[in-house]
């Protein structure tokens, strides 16, 4: 089964209006829906929790790096953030992003 053909399940959660607005604002700034942005946050938090359960707890700085990596892998973030999160040198990240944008027709 590929990720595209896997059965999907949903969670229904309620958040305060303040949290919803904060997530919505950040999502808009990234060109995402609030749900899509919340999914990235969930994925990052879940990955950090699994690390804790495996006896590899994340410090605040490590958690920040993990969250940055999730967002970078989802195409959010600038070249410097992606380079920092992945450990790939900035010049290579910049070259890769430029090639992807050219191939995809983005400017």
C-alpha cells in the first residue's frame, strides 16, 4: 500500500478560538489550510512523543529542530531552515530548490 492508497482515519478535536486563530494565521502565511497546518504540527508532536517513548527524549532545542524538519520536508520554510533541519549544506539546498521550482514552473 502506498500513502496515496492507504485508508485514512480522522480525529475530531476542538481548540479555543485563540488557538484556532493563531493556527489559521500561521497557515495563511504558509499558503496552507488550518487543517493542513494542524496536521504538520500533529506529525511533529507525534514524532517527538515516539522518541520519548523509545527513551530518546527531545530537549526544547531538539524538538524545535524536529518540528522544523517536518515543515521543511513538507515544503515550508526557507532554504536556510531546510539546510539547518536536514544537515545539507545551504548551497546544495538552494540549488535543489531552484531546480524543483524550475521543473515545476514556479517562480
